[in-house]
C-alpha cells in the first residue's frame, strides 16, 4: 500500500534560509546570542558507597461505612519499601555569572554564604516492595516486587542557598504502593505530594570527606477506605572524590544566573 501526503510547507513571508533570529521585518523568532562571560562555580563529586533503609506504611480499613467501597472492612496490613542502590557518583554543582574572577577560596566562601545557587541533581535507586495484608476472617495476601530505578532521590537548593533539600519520590509511571494485594494507593497515603520521604542538609556539610544523606517519611493519613501511618527512612553514604572551585571564561546566554 502506498500513502501519498498532500501536506505542503509554506515559508513565512519575509523570511529566508538563515533568517532564524533575524531582527528584520520577517516573522523569524528572535534567538538570544551568547556572549563571552565569567562563571564562578564550585563542584563537589562524591562516590556513593552504600544506600540502605526502609519506608514502612501500616494501614487498616476504616469503620463501616467508609470501608465498604473498597471492601476494606476488617483488613489490616503493612507495606515495606526496602531501598538500595549500586555504587555510583553524585555531583553537587553551584554557579553564577560574575564580572570579576574569583579565586578558589573566594568561590568556596561565596558558596558557603549562599551566593552560589545549587543546581538540581538526582540519583536513581532500587526498590523492593513487600506487601502483607490480612483480614479478620483469617484470609491473607502477600506479594513482593523488585524494581530497578523505581525511586528517585532529588537534591536541590533551598531558598537562601544555605541548605540542600532532599526528596525521595517514585517513578511517575508507577504507583509505589500498588501490589497484587489490596491496600491504599499513593494518592491516599501521600495526598497531593509525590514525596515518599524528605530531608535536608546544610550546604556547609558539602566538602567533607564522608557524608551521610538521610531522608525520612513520617505522618498519618485518613482518607477513603483506609487509615494508617508512615515511618522509617533511607540513608545514602558518600565518600568525597574531588572539589573544584574558581572562575572560568565561557559562552553565556542572556538570562543565565
């Protein structure tokens, strides 16, 4: 079978080849031109030596009539997310556009004082979900799922620049609480947030030879057919590989920090 397209392309009036970014009377889109500038920055590279911990969600069906829609009457159970990860590298970068060169010492001082904004970074982790659910009548359900790169640990700078925010979340395509057994969904446990665990770290900690990043998930929920609580946390151990700081000349686009 042969398909013949009748679509025709028409060049906008007043534009020609190479007109992208022209400032003439044509309809080409303006494209910001880079200029040679100075970037002051610091970079801390760490080796991930271990990742371990669990996030536990205990739940039970709410009293009648709330338990009826999901047939959760008399049900109780526990979901355990065991988080781990293989060795890898994690780099923390902070930078800004400046008009004068800064030495290594000055760049590190600017970073410590919060004048250099941290760039967001992340690392993918492995998740083993174990579900155990039972009913007052005596029946039970167990399930176990193992997923690589199912969890994402995001690290980003907080307002003020003096702390590093940490958030452990699940792959957006998967419900981190969904197994073959009945139980609450992520929307019921986490609400509008997709954060399984949170934490923070003072930026003054960056640069130490050994570093431990800790995120924890605590709280209670009562919604739909279930009520329960969340607890425990995850620790990522890091070993410093190198520190770079100073100023470099490079091409900078308008609007960059």
